[in-house]
């Protein structure tokens, strides 16, 4: 799905974002999603 992205870090953040969308949780905004994933919300926000 993220293979067309040129950089490896972009593909990794894309997969992390997708995983966050699929996790349980009512809020799908960046900060709560990043907390559930254990990643920095700013890095995830920069992907978008």
C-alpha cells in the first residue's frame, strides 16, 4: 500500500498511521492515536 512512497521512513510512518487507525479507541486524532501506539505524535502528524 505504501510502496510508491520513495523514502523508507515515510513507508514506516504510513504503516504506523494505518495501524493506529485500526486500533481500538474512540478518538482517531493524532495525539490519542500516537499514545496508543507509543510513538511521537509530531512525527506521525508530519507524515500526513
